[in-house]
């Protein structure tokens, strides 16, 4: 699912925001399914090419040498060199470094299949309704106070 923030970044062609959202999606969903969906949307809707030519940096491809610090460095570098090579490295690193997260997501999906059913998002509507109710209650209290003050001032 493409979120509103990403759509806005695409519409305004905010390349840094687009890249940031893409890369952050790999931490949220280390399987890279969300990343792939977002990248496809970006490629279909951007006028300019998002992918850069690799800058030539030699990337560590040995899984035993990967750690969170190296991942974080690459996640910063990819904002300025969004090359296929660096993207693939980060995708692979996330799958390894966050493998426990992937396993726990699969476990939750298997244990609670109803959680996977898409639902309409009503939180914003509920929140707006609560704000409206609070305003009405506040106005009623204010009117009552004005009436009480007028009764005692005569």
C-alpha cells in the first residue's frame, strides 16, 4: 500500500524524501516487499530516473562482516548514491540483520490471520469526532457559566 506521505513526495518530486521513505521501508519490512512496491510506484510516477550509477565504492558482500553500523552508513550513503548495487546490498543486509523481525512478523501473521485483513482506517474520523464533541461540551459549559453569572449579577 502506498501511503500519503510517499505520494506527496512523488508529486513534489522530493527525491531525498522519496529515497528516505524507500530505505526506511526496509527496516520496517525487511522482506523488501514494501520497498519493491514503493520503488515500482516511484518509477511509474516520476519524470526523472531515481536510480544512480554506482559511485565505484567497493561494498562488503561478506555476510559475516555486516553489522548495524555498516548498514547505517550505507543507508546514509544511498541517499546520495541510489545505485542498484547499494540498494541490493542494503536489502540483503536488512534480511540478515533483521531476520528475527521477519520471523516474528511471519509468526504473528500465522497466529492471527484476521490481522491481515485490510480494514478501513477510521482513527482520523474518530479523532475528529472527539474534537467536535469536546468543542460542543466546552461551549455548553461556557453558556451555562454565562447564565449563572448573569443570574447572580442581578
